């Protein structure tokens, strides 16, 4: 029972620490000297916390099963009626404590998810509808088990920092791509969500320390079944006519009709998350 309560707590921390994971995708960013930019992401996004919290809610259908009693020599024996009654009382007390804890954590989850109840079967589609209302999301299709297929494209002027994805009313969400402006006219592009493997993030280590829920690319549900963690598999590229000051590619910039191109293959074998420092202006 303690493991179950710990699992619920860890899942609530998941909401705060690392909510989103890319799956199969293609993504591109174009940066112009005049600070015009365009960004595209087409592919899968996993809302892992939504999936896991919903699964946790559904795990409350357990039934009592008496455990074997043991004699003085440590051998199994038939339990007395009073021993079975005590086992059931302890089990019911544990179920009640877990239900109260789950209810509190569900309320916390709703706060992180902007009022969406992750235990509601309609939650996933409600979130899809919310995304469709946001600028840039040209299509959002829910595929089940926390997986969304999205087509996102946006363009504008970099007179502000940029982060993808953001979700209306979410308390926070981890970034796939972020662009930070500097006072000298350069911009730094980081793609922490496209790092070598989402399961190797500090968040995963935290989860691993809280009940061993996650191993190398795996997680376990409350029934102890092994489920694969989402694995990023895609390509991220940057094109620009600005000056590339620094980048984390192995091969550096390549000529492109748009100026220069940086390309990263994103998968568990990637050596580092994409990063580039680019000077805009003349």
C-alpha cells in the first residue's frame, strides 16, 4: 500500500516536472536576420502524466485476497477466521488511506492541468479541444493512451522569447524547443525535449528514486506491468541567413538555399540535445 501511495505522489510530481514527451516527429525552425521566424512541429506528443494519472485512477478496483498465515517454523498454514478478519480490516484501512491520498493528488493534478480531471474519460479529448483553439495548432488528433498527433506551425517576429509547446491554463510544461533573445542581437536556441532520451532526464532519475517506477526506458503501472516509455524519434533542423556562432551538431552548418542549415537526428543514440547560438541583424 505504501508503494501505491508513493506511486501516486510520484505521478503528481510528474505533472509538475516533466509532462510532455515527443514521439515520432519532424520539426524545423527558420530564423531570418530581420528577426522574422517560422517554426513547425509535425508528429506525436505524449502527455504521459495524463495517461498515467488516468491509469492510477482506474486501479482502484482491487479486491481483497487473504494471505497465507505461517506457523512457528515459517511454513504456510490455514488462517483462522479472526486472522482473516484482521487482514481484511488492515486491507480496507489501507484502501481508504490510498483513496484519500489519490483524491488529494487528483485535485493537484487538476490544478496542473488547468482544471481538467485526469480521471475523467473525456479528459484527453477535452485537452485536444483546448489545443485546437490555440494559435499554431492546425490539427490535433487524440490516438489514445496519452498520445496526440499534432500539426503545429507558427510564424512571427522575434521581439520576444519563444517556447514550444505551451498549453493554455497549464501551470507549467517542459519545453521541446525554446528561443531566448540576447541584448547583443543574438538568439540562443535550445531543444531540451529533443535530448538523447526522455527517460535519461533528471525527472526520470527522480521517478526512479520514488518506488523504482522507472528503469531504462520502462515504467511500471500499479499492477506491476511493464510499459515502455515514449522514445523520441525524429529530425530537428534550423535554417538561417544569420551568423551561426555556436552549435551542438557533429558536422556543423551546411549550405542551404535559405542560407545555412543545421540538422540533428533525434533518437536515444543522440550525443546531445540540439543547441545553436545565432547572431541576427546586419
